């Protein structure tokens, strides 16, 4: 890990030698050098927004793909080259990307157009979730309405960079926001079908706080907000006791987090005579496979909401959100 991080720093700090951009002024530019211009985003949820808003004007590349945990992500040499080639960069912030956040800040100081989509909620106490030691919960995308604010950040940044296509960016953003409003309504309705006493979501790590607040779920994560925090034996025992006492029927694994701790819960509950099953695999810090429905933000949330509702006794259309929209 240390070797990879040292390589990352040396390459970024030497970007002048690699690209001929010896000072920040040379990096700034006045707009696109051509079309499609290059945009890079860290996580898939941001990549998806940028692709929708940018349309055909930009070539958008994401760094952290399916099944990859951004909390623990170690950047590669290829990532460095991708970032250096980008004309605009988007990342989440709120410490989600770990050490990469420091590097992105340094790149911004050198003149790169770097934007944290979470900047819009910083200091807004009515939305942001802050744990002990001022550790922000970065999983904003779990609340569709809240994540919609990131669309505005992306749209504004692209307009600033490429004002000639302002109307295209605004139109794309507004169309996408309409879809997200429908998705938010679906999430509320689907979660609302779960019997009140069963609206308890137990997962591998605490990535669903914003979903909990937005849609009325009680959420328990084995690990903390970051997967760097390890659960102890006492944490497992307490959660097992909770599952048994409340007769919770299902717990959920995550695509980007090992299943081991969730399996420990199931085994512990079984030892106490209570059967708990895996209700399904949820997408928490990463979306599904590129090119699939679950590999889009809408598909990711649809999958999560529909999976949770079905497993906890709710009723949702067989086709999930897409079928629900048809019935409106």
C-alpha cells in the first residue's frame, strides 16, 4: 500500500514533467481543447450523473468500478494518467475517497478543474449526517432527493467550463432530475409497504444512514461509516441479540464488502434458535456492472429499494421502478 501511494504522489507531483504543464496557469486553459473533452469521476454514481448531463460533449471515465470499496481504494498508475489527462474532475468528498482526496486537492491547486459534488451540502445541518469526531457520512446517494443536488453541481461546473453548450447541459440535467423525482417517490412508496415493525435494515457497514432518514428505515451496520472501521466481537454479539429479540427475518450483504461479518450474524442467530436469511445483495459504495441496469444510479437505487422491500415483507411491482412508472 505504501509503495503504491508513494508512486501516486511522485507521479502527481511530477505532472509538469509528464505533461509539459510546469505551472498551474498552463493547466487552467479557457475551456475544452476539443470535443468530446475528457472528464474523470471517482465513483460510479458520479460518473453516471456526468455522462447524463454532459451528453455527447464529453468522454467520461470513472476510476472506481463495480464491487470496489472506495474507502479502501488504492489508486493505480493508470488512474494517475487518467486524472492527468482529464480536463474536468469530479469526486464525492466527505472523506469517501480517503487519501485520494488529498491528491485531488493538490491537482486543483495546480489548475485542474476539480469539483467535489458533496460541497453543496457542507454546513447544511438540515441534510448532512455527522458522526462522532466530525466524521461526515459520505453516502449521500442513498437519499435520492439529496443526491439530486449533485446534479446541479455537475451542471454548473460543465456550464462554467463549456458555456457554449449551456442549454444542452441544462436540458439534460432537468430531464434527469424529473426521473430522479419519480425514483424518490417510488422509494417512499415501496419502503412504505413494509410492515412498520419490520422496517429494519441490517447490513455489512453503515452506508444507509441517508436512506434511513429519507424513507423511514431503522438501519444497523456491523461496521461503521467507513469500512476501515472493524467490528469487534461485542458488536456482533449485540447485533445478534437484537436480531433475535426483534425477530428480524433478513439481513443484507453488500457488493463491495466481504460477506464474512454478515454470515457471522446468521450463524449467531441460528445458535439462539432464530433463523435469519440473506435478504439479497445491495449496492452501497459501488454500482453494478458497467453496461447493466444496476450499473446506473437509477438501477442501483431501484435494485436496493425493491430488494429491501421484498425481503422485509413489503410489496413492489415485479418490474420494480420501471414497472411502477408505467402504472402512473
